C-alpha cells in the first residue's frame, strides 16, 4: 500500500495511491497517516474511496514523527569518495523534525551556506516499538519505506572537530516521500536502486545491496542504545556521487532542480531556493 498526505502545508489529508496510480482520499476512513493506523487499513478496498482529480501537493507522508535517526558513511563507495575509512560500526547522528519537508517543496539554503550538498537515501519508518530487538526480528518492526534527501552543508558538517548535526539540520533539509510504501510491498530492502539527478544530470546511481550495514542490522544496532517508537524515521546512508566527492566539488545553487528516485517508492522533484 502506498500512503500519502496531501494538501496545503499544515492542512494535509490522508490518502493512498491505488494500483492504477490514482490518488484516493482516505478522509472519513483515517484521521492521520501514522504507524498506529496501518493495521486498520489492511482490508480497505481502494476502489470504494473517492478519486482526487485535482493537482495536489504531497506533504511528508507520515505524521507524528518523533525522531529522525541517520546513519553516516553506510556505503563503501561513499566513504571512499569522502576519503574516510569504512566504518566498523554504524555512525549515528540525528536530524531535527524541523528539517522535514514535503517531497516536492523547495529546499531553502541557510544564509551562510556555500557548500550545500545532496544525498539520496532509503528511509525506514518504524511501525512497532523496539528496544534491543534481535537482528532476525528487526524488519518485523518496520512499517514501511520512503525516499529521503539528507541535504547537507559540508562546511558546517566539518566545522571544528566535526559537527555533523549542524551540517544536516537546516529547515527543509529532510524532504521525505512522496509515499510511505508499506513493508509488505517491499520484498527486499537490500535490492533497491537509488538515483539522484541535478538539473537533469545523473549524479548518484547506486543500490541498497551495497550498504555496509543492512536495514535489519541498523534497526537492531540503534535499538540497543535507544528505544525506537512507531513513527520514528531512520535514514540509512547514501551511495557515491555526492557533490563534495567530485573533482572539483559541485555544490547546490539557488535555482538547481533535483530529482530523486528509488525503485517502487516514487520520485521527489524539488528546487533549491536562497535564504530568507
């Protein structure tokens, strides 16, 4: 099932994408698209839901997100292009919920940002509370998957001894969506192609098969240190092809247009705009 939230910012309505790619309205059947609501949707016949004919904006596909847990350097080719050693255990950091952004909404640069970069990532949405979950059971706690862009300011990220959170936390710097695809529709999260284009030029083209630490291990590992709650989101790393890894480096500028896609999870299309 492909679940969405659509409408103006702050006034999004729940919906789903049917088998023919049409948007269906879930108002009256569902108050919100959150992890707790998924169980009640299993038996819904989408053909009974009204079709939304108008062109609409998609918002962040999940409401009630408590925390955004991120994994750094989780693809060997990305670690290599950054000139860093392959990590021996997952590198964990956070993005604030204020960074959340609709999948096609503008990405706003910060005032002092001069090294703004892109990162296409598979995002995992937690569906069941887990704490110290065994790796073999970890995927049973996943509600679904979606596309994320871990927008990053490399100068802030490298500030001082390394300030990853400062380089990842700008408002609008976590576009998510367009859909939450429920876990039952993703046969293998380690067999998905990820791509990212800037102004029509392919920059990233990778596969989740190349993750150093697969999704099941990441959920298991993080749950050893903190409880993961329904609605929490985990970004699982990016493949090679980021702007800072190019020679010479290439960074985002106002007016640049991004397109991100992951197999079966739809596509994001956003424009970079200047600071307020």
